[in-house]
C-alpha cells in the first residue's frame, strides 16, 4: 500500500515537504533551500513525527552543504557548523533528530579536507540513505507488528505515527497498514490529540486516504471506550525510548497506557531503532518540550482562555516501561522491554 502523498523528498536540489500545518484543508508542499528554512519547518510543525524530523534534519544539512558548495573551505565549514546548531535547536525530544545529525556529522568528519562540493555530494547520499532506511524499517515493523493484530481488531491510536510522521508507511500506522494489507479487518479509533490535533487533522486524513476505517474521538473518551470493551489493542509511536524501556511520546500517551493496563488491553509501541536512546537511563531524564501558550489558550486565530491565565503545555509525556506490552522495532518485537532486552536488541554488550 503506497500513500498518495510524500512527506519529505529531495527534488531538483531542494527539500520538498508536505506542509502538515495546513492539513487536511490543503495539500501544499514547501520547497526549502537552506538549513534555516528546514529548522523553522521542524520548529513550527510543518514537518513533525520523530523519524520524519530525523530525515528533515539530514536533508537540512545536505541542502545547506549544496548551497555552500562553491564557497571557500573556511566559510563552508563555519556556515555548515552553524547549520548543525540551528537544526539541533529546532526541537528537543525526538532523538531521531540528534541521531540523524550525528550520522551527518560523521560523514562530514570522514572527508573534512575534501572540496566542499565533494562533501556536499556525500552528505546528500547520507540523507538519501537515512530516508531509505526509515522506509525499510517501517515496512519491517509493519510485517512484524501485523502478527500481533487479530482479525476484526478495534485499535486505538494517539497522535500521528503514520507515513506523515516518517519517510513513508509509518510506525504505529505502518503496523495497521500492514495488517490491513495482509487481509485483516481493522477499525481504528483515533484520539484527536489535544492541543495540536495531530489525530483529528493528520491520522484521520491519512487513514481516509488509504480507505482504512477510522473513527475520531476526543482524547477524554478513551477510558469510556475501553470500559465498554470496544478496544482490542492500543498502538502508538515514540519520540525517544530510554535504556530501561520508558517511552516518551505525544502528551496523553501515558494516561492511555494506564487505562489500557486497568482494562487488560495490550499497549504496543512501534518505533525504529533510531528512536532508542540507550545513553539515557530512564524516562525521567528525557527532555520534554514545552510549547507555546497559544496552542492551549485557543486554536488558530481564536483564543478562548482568559487573558493572562498561565498555561502549561508539555508536548510529550513518559510512559513507564512496565506499562508497555511490547516494543515493535525493525530488529524484532520485545515483550516487556527492559534494560537487558533493549541492549540485546541493539547488540550492545
Ligand atoms: O509533536 P509531534 O507531532 O512531532 O509528535 C509526534 C509524536 O508524538 C509521534 O507519536 C512520534 O513522533 C512517533 S512518529 C512515528
């Protein structure tokens, strides 16, 4: 199943990305030709979702290097170093961003004395590789995860962990897509996902494009659905998984996991290995982005909260590993993830 849109691509020397701020009302693409533009697109959620942010950061470096390919070496190096900083500062929680920048930096370091044009070519190839690997990882996760989905499954998901959040196919929605492609009947319940409404705007739209049945619900209705035995499993994506298996994902994920445990419903997390951060011991050390007041005080041009009332707007929360039934990755499915099983998964001693 191929999605009829492209989240991110390299086209004619620039980065083309679907502007997710405008979905579902209009399907518009941005064409960006420098790192500052890409960093701004990440910061303002034109592109979002951990793996897609990683791909965007990689292309942000590549496009900047291309822009500078005719520059003198010192200018090239100083401006490219600044581009890395800009991109690294765009959002803090999704580790895929830093993982991708690390890969790009390593490529730069291997031939740092080569002409800028050669370095630029090499960086572009690495960005292409990051994108292709992400699609392959998602397809593999889809195959592995589909085995966990029973026929006639009623599946609850939160935020958007689909093709829109990745280079293609998706993580949580990739599992659902693969299950549907394998002939299983599925019905998806999509949390609207306050306050930015990734569920209402993006997941509902994305699944509609594929003809996968989807019903939208307010976040606060999830407990009621579970209590009435109308959900068979929950599946979400992740922005960062700590060494002990704690999972940072879109705000509202943690209460869903608690509700799922209360009702004996499996709670699955699908994410590529690039989302694992074994350098962080537990979820409490994962940096959690706090976003602007306007996202909670109103929506778009409209404000409904009284002037001056303080707002708390964390974009992510942390689900303790003990609430995760299984982590689905391209390297395998880990039931009850913990420090030992995650180390074994990535082959680290
Ligand atoms: O703020 P967002 O929209 O970038 O948050 C996205 C999520 O929380 C996703 O669930 C996560 O990045 C996984 S995407 C495959």
